[in-house]
């Protein structure tokens, strides 16, 4: 029996799986994420969320391709790639691999060390850039990401604690297509908590990367997740109320005000400034790598 306290419900194996499928199907339709004929690509890490989501969408009848970003984070990256490849080949799904080292000349640990940036921030901006670039270049209509309820609630908490109004305006289940090459980005796992994606993956026999990213230990989002979990223990359902209350009643106070996008002077991809943040990160990191080996 799997209990979901915020729904005040317990499920057997098959009803739990159905419940998760229903939650995702409802999220896709409530937020008009995509239509049956659109081309979908999913950002895959080898972790429970992305592999569970790939399975759920496939079970719901969608054809979804995957893209794996090799970020050069030691065994964590190689295990993630191995598990993603195995998942895709067992189900005859297409997986494209983008290697940050081979294609751009640096890894996330190098970028973090050589620019004194927090690893997760260098990683986050690289992922956003590379996933969008891959989706746009391969002609997909929609980029699907595996952010779950816990991820979104923790990001919301961080944005509220600092009143990051620009980020609050962008915290939506669907980020629409924009001229110049921004592909629509959607989050179908919004209604599924982290422990539920793990339970789903186990029940479906999915082997996923269990280790957390070593670069993310102690990061702020993980701390917010712990705080929210403590509140959730005392008041089941509070995390979902916080997130869905914001989306239903709070988000309207933070209307999106998308900046005018220009073409990056280096790579040509859309950016609000002259050079996009990925090209700036890449330039500094690659330069410092070259200096060190000179
Ligand atoms: Fe991005 Fe770990 S996966 S810092
Ligand atoms: Zn650029």
C-alpha cells in the first residue's frame, strides 16, 4: 500500500500507477501543454524524475525523444548516461547525447572552479541553454522537463523569500515559445511529489541514478526542500497548497513581462543582452583552462 497523505489516500500498485498517470494527464490538459501531433523532446538525466516522466508520457501514448547532457561530473554523469541509454534501448526510444566537454570544451566542475561560481548556477544556466538549443535545432515543438512538485515548491519558496519578482513572473507550468528560437517549455510532473516519482520508478522496474549530484550537496534548493518537508510532516498538503495557491491566485500579480530578445553576438541564440550567459561562462572557462595548460 502506498500512502499519499496530501490526498488522504492509499493505493495498491496498479492504482498508484493509474493515479500518477491521471495526475500527469490532468496537468498536460489543464495547462494546454501540448497536442498529440506536436514533436516532444525530454531533458533526461538518468534520475528518477526524468525517467519516470519518460515512462509516464510513453504509457499515455505520446512519442517523446530524449536528450541527455553529459556535464562531465565524474561517475555521476557516466552512470546517468548509462542508465538513460539502457532505459531508451529497452523501450526503443531515441536518445541524443550532448557532451559539454567535446562540444564546448569544458565541464561543470571546471566552470565552477575556474569562475568561482556556485556549481548549480553554472549547471542550471548551461542546462537551460543546451536543452533549448538542442530542441530548437532538431525542430521540436516542445521541450519537456522533469521538474516535480518539490522542485517547483522549493524554487517558489526561494523566490518569495527574496521577492524575486522577475523570477516569480516566469514561474509557470508552461513557458511559451518566443521569437528568435525559444522553444515552449513544459513541466508535466508539477502535481507529482519527489517520493512519488521514486515510488513510480520502483514499481515500474525502472533503474535510475540513486546518487544525488555530488556538486549539489548542501545547495540552497535542497535546503528549502528540507524545510518544506518538515512543514509537510506537520501539515500534509501544505506544499501543494503553497505551489498551487500561487499558480491559481498569486501568479496573476506577477504578470510575465518578457524582455525583448536579441541574437547573441557569439552563438546567435536569443538573449536579452549582447552576449548570452552561456557564451560568457564558456568564454571565461575555456580561456582559463587554456591559460592553465599553457
Ligand atoms: Fe547540475 Fe549537479 S546536476 S550541479
Ligand atoms: Zn551565446
